C-alpha cells in the first residue's frame, strides 16, 4: 500500500524557518518524481515545488523561489522541503505528492499544517 | 502562468443526479488536464488524468472529456460519498496550476 507521511509542520514566526519531511513507502521512491503542494485555509491548491527522481532537476513556484529548497534522500525514501524567510502568506497545509508519469499527482500525503504568525 | 477557471464554484444536487463541472484553461493545454476530489480535512484524490483516463480504483460513474481549453467532469448518478470539492489541474506546463474548486453539496 502506498503511503506518504508528512511531518515537521508547526507554528513559526515571520522570518523563521521550518523543514518539512515526507516519508514514502509502498512504491519505488527512487524512481518517482515528487512534488510539494500547499493549500491555504479555505483556499485552493497551489503547486510549489517539483524534484526529479534522480535529484537532478527541480522547479519552484515564483512565490517561494529563493526561500524554499526541495531535496530528497532516496536511500531513506524521504522528501524534504526547507522553508526559510517564512511569511504570513505561507500559512497552509503542505502536502507531498507523487507524480503520475502521464500527468497529475497520483498519491498524496495527509498534509502537515504550517502556521506563520507572530 | 496558465489560469484555470472552474464553473460553477458550487452546486447543490441530489443523490442520483447527473453532475457536470467545467474547467477552462487560459490557453490550449492539449489533454494535460487532471481532476481531483477532496473531502473536508483530507488530501485530494486523483480521479481523472489526461482529460479522460480514469485513475485506478475510481468508480466508472466519474468521467472526463475535453481538449484544448475546455474540459468537463461528469458524475453520472451522484452517490452520498461524492459530496466533496472537485479541483481541475493542468499539467501542460510549469507551474502546474489548479482551478479554484467546485463544491458539490447536498440539495
């Protein structure tokens, strides 16, 4: 059974940092492209970052470029999101999601809530 | 960025109804369109990918159609477990963008 479990969310002050983790199981993680997607309270979904299976390619949404860094450890079946210089508008539930090669996000974690507030 | 616009934003329907949700892209995205279902407090689930392909395990009452800029999600025979919010997403070009969502409520 495919499972993605996020952790690391919490309350942080503006300007602070957090590192999110996503533990994967039930599929060959090292062969899978991965993403982070977020959802602000009561709002729609926003893709924020992508990383290729080999760790060689990554993309970011303009809203987080230069502040967030996506990475992965295929030996640990884990995906990460380092978030620096956090802003109020970064408050959201953050999901990790596995790419479906032909399009779309095939599997999602349960999400972890990040709250940026003073 | 490609803008995705869903309509309606919400709708009320009864069990057994046929429900149609539309999604329009601001430019042609070929068939790179995906649909998700999301229930309150839960992660989205992939229903349809590549405009019309049913994801594994998704009931056949869900179907998708369209290409270019205009797409539809149809639920044929709404079931109690289908009351949820539905999101479209384009995977044609980065950044992948989502529609604002359509909430399907019980009439």
